């Protein structure tokens, strides 16, 4: 029953495709079968495929309506596959296949949310061309131990983002990007109010593959304009320590080319979303700077558009060995 909460801690969000109560004609699943040239019965006898499709419509955390309308991309239980929300919000969600589905009803069930949509969404171009299914796994969030004292942790008025990066070897590529783009003075300013989402070194390697580059060094070898755009896409022009961070949309210093940054906060997890990338916070509130906050994230937040054409550096020759 909708009013009964047997597991109040189990908070999720689901997009449910419509199905007529008295007959199947005209339902979302009937339309899906017709679009893919199969009968509804043939579709219903593939339990594994149906399970995967249902998990694509299930989101890992609760997404209330006020958050849905400002979130451009939603992570799903089909890892790596998103559902997109048209911006500005028009009551429509879009699957990876490009199919649009209109939200006809929204319901809250305890701490979870159910949205009824007009079409079954697909993470691939068709039922026969779906990507390999990967189960979503929640990343580990390294939280600072809770202190028993009532006084808050003192911050360092002279601390800077650059101090934080220099003291953490796993952020070496982020530090190099700031140095190479000649933005060091800005990030070494103890009075500058900002929040940096710092990709760890593994994130830079993953991004290099995503950008068809051989290594993080090839990203760092891009033009000054591209590097600066990349750095600013990870900066929010406000100091947002963990006590102030909220599940909402924040404007980045990268402007429209980078897009806004959306945070979805759930127990034990913080999801970071931009128009091009989904990432997770793996370390929060790093460092002790008073004017700035640093969060370590699992992926590089690549802007929607870079100022210059991405250049691929020449591969090393045999003579360079």
C-alpha cells in the first residue's frame, strides 16, 4: 500500500512506463514491441531483458520533483547509462536512444518517488542493440571521522586550494592542469571563495580514453584556452563546505560552454552531474582552507564545448625509446 512504509530507509526513484488497466492496446509496452518489430508476448518472455530495462528506469536515490526539474542527467541502475531531463524543464525525460517520454503523474511513496511516463526508455538504439548490462554499484565515500567535541573544526585562514592539491599525490594531474594553464595565482589566493571538484589521477586516465587521447599528458598538452575551460568547468564560484552543500543545481565558472553542476546527495553517496558527465564524490571536504572547499571526484567533467579543436599529439617514434 502507498501509505505503508515497511522499509523507510529504502529511498529510490522510479520512472514507470504506462500500461492501460483493462487492455494492452496503446500501452507503452505495446508501443515498444511494435517499434522493435516483435509481439508483446515475445517481449514478455525475455525476463532478463525486462529486468535490465526496469533497472534502467530505477534511479539509485530519491529525486523529488523540485530536484528533477533542474537535473539535466539522471544516473540509473544500468551503470553508465543515463536518463536525460530536457532543460529548461518541459515535463519530458529522454533515454539514451533519443526517445522522449512525457511525465503524466508524480507520486511520493514514503521517501521514494514514482514518475509515470508515456514511453519505455531505452539505453540503446533498439532492443537488439542494447549496450552490455552492468549493475550499478555505490562508490565508497570516505568521510572524515565524527568528533565528539561540540566545537567545530577550525579552518586555516591562510589555507588555499593549491595547498590541498600539493599535499595529495593522487591529485597531481589536477595540480598540473592549474599550473600549465597559468591559473596558480588564483588558486593560491586565501581570500578567493570557491569550490573545486578535483578529479583524482584515475579520473584523468579515464578521461583521456573518453577523449580518444593516449594519456593525461595529452590532455595537459592542449591549448591554453582548452585547459582553462577544463579547469573552470570544475569550479563553483562559492565556498561550499559539506555543511552547506545541497542537492541542487550550481552554476560553474565555466559558463554555458561547461554547463551547470548538479549535486544529488543521498546517504553515503554524492552524485555530481553535468550535461556531459556523471561522477561521484569519493572524498569530501578535503583540506582546511577557510575560504575554499575541495571535493575529490571520480571523473573529469568535460565541458560541452571547448574553445579550440581537440588536438591529438603525435605518437612517440621508435627512435625516442
